[in-house]
C-alpha cells in the first residue's frame, strides 16, 4: 500500500458529501432556481397519492402522461409521504440521490485504481460541477438516472478489472434497470462498450451465473412497466414515450451534429473546470510517480472513456441541447481524471490544488461581494453582511489554508467554487426575488375560508406546482388553460399571469390585484448599475418584474 493509499478516506468523503448537502439545502427551503418540468412530477405524484394508482402518471390537465417512466414520480411520492406536499418533500429524495452519487463516484474511482486523495478529488470535482449542483435538488429525472448509470458503471468496472464479486453483478445490471425506469433508453447504451470489452475479462463460472441472473432480473424490472403500458395504453406509449425519446429530438445534418458535439463537450468540461484545472496544473508541476503508479490504460478505463464519448455523441444529434444531458458522463469523467491524477505525486497534486484554487477563489469572492452589496442596498442586511463576510473573511481564510493544508483546503475549494458562486445569488434572492409568485399566491390561498376554491389559469401549470408546494395541498388548486365563466366563476380566487385573461375575469365580476414579481434578472453591467441606483426592492420589482394577477370577488 502506497502512502497515498494510506491517506484518510472515509471521514474526508463524509465531510465532502456533508458540505455538498449543506450547500444544497437552501434550495429545499426557498423556491430558488425552479425547473419548468418540475410541475409534471409533483402534480402527477399528488394524483398518485390521491387515487392510489401508482402505475399510470397523470398530467396537470388530467390526461395520461407516459413521456417518462415512473421512477421520478416515485421519488416525489416518497418525499411527500415522509415530509408532506411541500418544497422539502418534493426535493429531498433527489438530493439524497445526488449525495449517493458522490459516494458511488468515490467507489468508482477507487475501483478503477485511483489512490484515495485522487478519488476524493473526483468527489469534490463532481460535487462542485456547476450543472450537477444546480440539478441535484430539482425534482426531474436526472438524479435518479445518474445514480443508476453510476451504479452500473461501478459494477461493470469491477467486472472488467477482475475484482468483481456477486454484489457487483447485481449493482451493474440493476443499476441499468434503475436508470431505464428513470429516463428511458440512454442507459442501455452502456452495454455497447461493456459487451465489446467483456470477452477475456477474468471471471469464474459462479460469477457468470450471478451475472446471468442479474441481467434477467434487470430485464424483467426494466421492461415490466413498459410492457404493462404497451398492453393498457399502446397508442399513448408510442406517441409520448417513443416520441420523447427519439422522434422529437433527432433530426440534424452533419454540420449541426458537429456543432452539437462541440456544445455537449463544452457543457461537460466547462462545468467541471475547477477539477480539470487542478489536474492540469498538477501535471505541469511534474512529480510523476514511479512503478507504483496505477496503470492508466485498461479495459475498465476504456469502458468509462467510451461511456463518456457515447453520451456526448448521442446528444449531439438531439434538437434539444440542455447542459444537464451530459450529467450521466460526469461521474465517469471524474473517475478517469482521478486515475490520471493517481500517477502524480502527492506533492504535485497539492501544488495543483493550491495554484488552481488561488486562480478561482477570487471569482467566488467577487460574486459574494456583489451579492452582499445588492442585499445591503435593497433591504436584506443580514444576508448582505453574511455574503460580505464570506467574501472578505471566508475566502481569504481558505486562501491561507491552501498554504498550510493544501489537500484538505484544496478539495473543499474545488467543491465550493461553482456552488459558492451560485449561492452568491441567495442574498439577491432574499432581497429582490422572494417572496416568489408561488409564495405570494399561496398566502392568498391560505387566507380563503374552508370550502372556498382557488383556480390557476395559465398555459402551463408551473404556478400550480409553485403554489401547491407552499400550501401543502397541490390538488386543492383548480387548473385550466383558459378562463370559462360558466366553469370557473365559483372560484373565490383566480391566479394568472397572462394580461389577456384580465378583461374576461373582470367581466365575470372579479376585482384584480396586480403584484409585480421578479422571475429573472439578467445580470448585465447596465442592469446591475440600474438596480443599485433604484431606491428599494419594490422599485426594482416595479421596473423589472412581471405581473402576478390575483382576482377575488368584491
């Protein structure tokens, strides 16, 4: 065992995961950075709980929704059962999945042959991955998908390295089934490089028997829901699921595919910039290890590299190039970088950490400084002082710690840079963006008397989700895409955001209050200056906000 392998692992891993969870907790408390698709899962989960039908998801309009398999809905249901139909309940299972992914990434790097400090770097790199951190608490399919593919990768790496036990066979194949039930057909693509590299990998007859059983079990689990839907709702499954997986997202010429490949590659690498910079600067510092360095070229490393490339290439053909589509490749990339970093000496790795973080930490300080100034200027002094303390005291302390304990401080810094920059907006949210439209409308809903009904009129149901997770009763809200006096005039409260609905609602005898709400504020330099020049938060909302209409009976 090398000195690097003797470095503490378990406690440091727990510390990194704990820090990640702590940084993500604000998203479980306040409605910050919502995703448009979250409504699909919270509303359907509420329907499942109300009807007892956990097989067929229902959309906000009461129609079947077979676009995605059921696992994401079950994550929301689990949180709702444990913690109620609130924001915390909607998000907690997804954050737990993200924390589990970090632990699996450490195990994946170690299984690949990485030494402990490098494996911890892989964890810090993924935890600090800009898109991973932003997506982790969102109740959409990405975290369940990535957890499944990461477990599968861990199992297959053990098989290809000849270190597999029966457990790893079940991890691999059931991980694939989990990923299929989360989002569909991406995960089985992992079998292409695995099956190509599997011949010749050492395994005895007992392991092969366990693999056959695991593969059969995974096939049954992954195909069961699809088979049932094919029997019960064949046309809907074909139109919605297969349309979402293939038809609606594919159709590009060669130049578009090349541009898409550049986009997916940039999305994956730029979001992991802190970790990449550490490894690059560590390599420049020299200090290669000798014969005890783990080999970089292996079946397992080739498998993970092929999985990364497959992700980038597959989504290059997509007509929708969202950054989060590259997330299934992120744990594999982190593990591969950990393997490469394991060929460097501990001193070189510490030098890379120190130099990289001293380049990036000033960006965190600058972001916190800006957030603190805006919060102080617009009525959130506590948040402003906290942000300034991070910028003027916390970051300098971390800078100094890089000189004394470069490994510990460096790993924490890799994790902190992008999440910290994202959290620098929290003081701004507290000063300008909160209460959100959902919180404001929820307060009006909760003021209604028993038996009075609230309606949301909107083209899509984001407000139903955003109000419902504040009131704790999503299905208590009526929803329609337009206002029908014959159907909706008995509602005591009608909430809408489209000014086009105002006249017919007023004609039905409602009095309409208008509350400006900030949904987004592009932080261009001219807008930053204009925002700081305005006298208070209400003036900012009046200038840049969009109207939230609340209609009540006079």
